[in-house]
C-alpha cells in the first residue's frame, strides 16, 4: 500500500501564492514520477505539473510561468509552488505518484480556493 499525505491548500486572494506539499510512504520500490492534478466542480481532472525521478518537469499551459514543481527524492516528497493565483485555479488538487511497474496512486485531495 502507498499512502499520500497532502498539505498546503486553503483560501487565498487572487494574485496570492500557495505551496502544496505531498509526502509518499508505504510499499514503494521505485518512484517514476510525482505530480499534481486538479479537478474543478463540473470539470474533468487535469494535469497541473509532473516531475520525473530524474528531475524532468512538465507543466500544463495554464500554470506555466506561474508555478514550480520540485521534489525531494530522499523524503519522497513533492511540492508545488503556485504564484499569481487566479479564481480559475480554484479546484481540488490531487497528488499523484507513479511507481515503476505498479501504476499511479492518488492522494485524497486538498482544496484550493482563490477569491476575486
């Protein structure tokens, strides 16, 4: 079993910043990638950012230039620094871990609300 614990969500005004964190623990042989998705009410879950074990990153267009994903391999932790937040960024943000040969695991989600 893999456990993912997310933190850092909350309420922020437009233009503000938040830093999301996610720690993974449990039966993990090798992590291929860690990242974040989000799901707004009435919309499908979408990729926000992902980082591979080698440090390669990929961002969705709507956060590129406003967010930075980073990873602490020793602690199996991933962070997402989000700046210049907009009301459209309001969503539940889910941490994701992809294990080699095992697939993807998801956290419970953390709510991010951006007020105008």
